[in-house]
C-alpha cells in the first residue's frame, strides 16, 4: 500500500483524501492541527479544523471558509476516515487520525502532555504510523512541574515590584500567554498588562469560556503611565520597537522551553528565563510514541534528525521529514503578532 501521506511542495498531502495537512502555501483544502501561524496560513480555498479551535482559526484567517468537527467525530473524506483528537498544545489543537483499509496514520501536530487549564488534555491514539513533532527532541529538554515555574515567575514579579521596576515577559501570542494568565488566575487576582496582539487573543479565549487573569491593553493606558511593579506580557516581535519605551528600566524575561539550554538566556539578552513550554519534552515525546504502538515513526519540526536516530536505536522504523522551518524560524513565525 502506498503511503497515506506524502510530501508535496505545499507540505503533507493525503491523495486518497484530497487534502493537505497544515500546508505551507495555498491549497484547495487545508486540514489544520491548530492555528499557530506556522500551521495555519492564509490563502487556501477551504479549511477544516477541530471545533474548539474554530474561534481562533476565524481570528487568524478572517474571511476564510472554515468547517469544524468535534473531537472524535469520524467522517469520510475521499477514500479515508478522518477524525480530530485533542493534542493538548493550545485551545483547539488536534491530532489527525487518518484511516483507510484498516491502516491508521496519526499526525500529532504540536502537542504537550502537561496539564493546561486552557485546553483539552492530550489523548493517546493508537496508530500504525505516527507523525510526531520534535521541537524539543533532545534529552536536555525536561520540564519542571508547571506550578514551580509559575511560582518562580510570581517571585520574580514581586522582587521587581519591590525594586520599583516593571516585569516584562515575552511569550507567544497564542497559547503561552493564555496559559500563563490561567495559571496566575489560580494564585492571584492582580491585573496584568499586555500588548494588543496578546490581549486580542485573550478575548477569543474568554469568549470560549476560559478563565484568565484580567488584562489591560497597554495601548489603552494614559500616556506617561508608570508601569513600575506591573507585569506586562508581550510578543518577542515587540522587542526593539518604540512600544517598549513605555516601561523604562524594566526587568525582561522570556518564557520558553529553550530556556532549559545553558547560555540561551544570555544569547537572547534577557534577565530571566522561565522554561515553560506548550510542547512535549524529551521524556514525553518518547512516552507518547510508545503509547501509540506505532512501528513506524515520521519526525518533523525542530530536532527531528536526532530524535529519529534515537528511535531507530530503539528498534523502530523512523525517519526525519524536512520542512522549510528550522528551530529559530519556527519560533519566530509562531510568535508573530499577525492577527
């Protein structure tokens, strides 16, 4: 039997279903794992996503034709049976289960195994072939419990407050920002300030029923307002822009899984790094691959080559799939402020 998914110039293509998965360019039909900008691009004739992610897809793809299915809902698309299953990455993120003639392929999209109050938990899905991400596919990436990271961030905020400095934390517009605000809402009732791109995405989450800490848009504050003692969330793309001048001598942090790498905080010129990620770490990647029961694994994004090599050493059939994005490019695109 020919492979259910093959690489095309536009990305992963399912010929027997007549659709592309998270295509890199415009296609007739795009099936989305989630709405980060490196997975959901404008220009396709029609889109299909998981229902919890529909508000975000509409926010990111205004005017597009978008259909949404509930998690677990199985339908025929061409010759295949297709369904969405929770990936635990961001609100509405999904794995794709594709079946034809008894053979099952599962595309993970981006996923994490840690609990997250803003989205459905990852659901292991059995597969013959599993396509996994490898954004953090090296043994060095091992996450601390979320609670301890949040407590560290709260301590950093308080220290800066006592010193009369603003605390400015760079984080993803979609997913990471809302996860931080949901976790903080369980520990404090203090309001937080945010860049407009983040605040707009928070509105989408709130409309979906997700409880977040209250957020004020920086742009709505009076000119000359003193932000000393406040926590401000911003996308990394705001760095070096005139917007940053409002905060004076602010303490700067980056919230990213890459903060687990020695020297990364210094390379990115930030005062603090908080290693909180919306992706699976090394142990979670390996555990997830085992749980699928797949005998063949295709690895994409990030550290795909070393993860595939390790899986071959474990006796699996594994190979890395090339994408147009390396680690830094993926991070920059998915952190972008567009819509």
